[in-house]
């Protein structure tokens, strides 16, 4: 394991601990209006996560055209890694933490629509995991997929997002 990977892992761990401590402090304090503030920040996190999940495959599509080792390829590597580590990963963590808290505090844990939403969010998180792997593959100049593959992948977060939003707004069951 390289020092860079260890450093990134340490930073991610520290970020998770800070997030957990801050969330724990809010839960303990539980000021008036916390639910609405949490909901607002949950929505902001979801928007950030989805923006990244929709943009990253587009970068992959363009990256496929770049010659490995070229200046353009190296630029895409930086863009992909930063998008993932600075926006997508933290937004996903905040989305999950606040979403679980909102489900608990709002009394939604037994709602059928929430179970379906949860399943779709788990699938979206799985897609996120694949994107992490593909960023690593591109970073090592070992991409194994075509532009067409990434064009198809680009649609999956959109379809999941539509399902999630419809479940949250309509609460059909």
C-alpha cells in the first residue's frame, strides 16, 4: 500500500469521525427545528452527490478518447479523483448519515416506501463503488471499458434518482 493511499484513507477516516462527532453532538443537543435543518442539508448533499454521479461518467467517456499518459489523460485523472474525493464521497456520507437520522427521527422506519427508497439508495451506493474502482483504473491507465459502456452507465444514476424522488414525494405505500 502506497503512502498516498494510506494518507487518503487516514483523511477519510478523520472525516468520518468528525462527521460522527458533529452528528452525535446535534443528536444530543437536539435544538428546535433540527429536523428541518437536517432535511435541508440532506437535500443539499443529495444534489451534490447526484451532480457528481452524473458528471463522473461523462468524464470517463471523454477520458476514453485520451491517449494514456498524455497531458489530457493526466488532466482527466486529476479531475476524476478530485470530483470523487472532494465532492462525491463526502456528499454520499452526509446523505446517508442525515437520511438515516431523518428516517429515525421522523418515524419513517416502518414505512414501505422508505424500504423501497433504501433499496434504491443501496444500489446507487453500489454504482458509486464501481465508479471509485473505475477512477482507480483510469488512474493506473488500466481502463477496461468503452465509451459506450460509460454512456450506458451514465443513465443508471438518473433512473435511480427518479425512482427515489418519486418514492419520497408520493409515498405510494
